[in-house]
């Protein structure tokens, strides 16, 4: 039995940019405590993509692809992170099932494509509906069959309500 792997821990004060859009990277960060803001600079303004807290990960695209960071991440509170390097992920993937080794890069590539599509074209209601449906389909397809029905039953009714509300907004406020 091999010794357990010890991952790097990092404490970061409030207001620090942990990663910067456009830089290269080879690590991701698992949030143990605290809150971060993920945003991109686009058309002379910051577009917030997410706020992430304990148990969530950011910077994960750098673990799979040799592309520039797609967003900036800034701490909103003091944070404790576990640093996950590309080498650690590759080692874990090598030890995993071949199906998992195939699915992980494909899912990450689709997420990048979706993010780029949203930022590169005019975001409208149809784009929002398409992206939401695509994300739902990706998550559902990535789950084991035994969990898909539970996911569908838990998420689909609320997703349908959201999509109906968006369509109603579009009908009421969109010029024809």
C-alpha cells in the first residue's frame, strides 16, 4: 500500500486575485473555506460568472488543457485552498476507469466551448435557453444510469419552471 499523497494547502487573504484571466496555469484550487468571485473582463466591464465556496473548485481547465486562464478569481473572504496540480490529476486519472479518462477531457472541452460561445456573441434569451439545456444534458449524461432518474426528478421540474419564466419574460419584453 502506498503512502497517502499530501496535497499543498494555501491560505489567501481577502481581496487577492488568485488566478488572472489570460495567464497560463497548471493547477486548480479546491476551496476548503471562504468565498471567491469568478469573473471575466469583456467589453470594458467585469462579468461575474460565479461565486464559489467550500467544496467547490476553480482553475480546473488548466489541469487538462494548455490554454490561458479563461477567468480571474478573486477572494471575497479569507480562504483556505487545497492546490491540485496537473500531475496529481493525471496520476489519479491513470489509476481510474478508462471511461472516466475519456469523459473528463471531453466535458471540460464542452464547457470551454460554451463559455467562449457566450462571450463571443450577443447573449440573448435563446442563447441562455440553449446553454442551460446543454449544461443539463451534459451533467445528466455524465451521471451513472442509477443516478440519472434521481437527477431528472430533482432538477427537471425546477429547470422547466425557470425556462418557462425566461420564455414568458422574452414574450413580454422582447420587441418583435
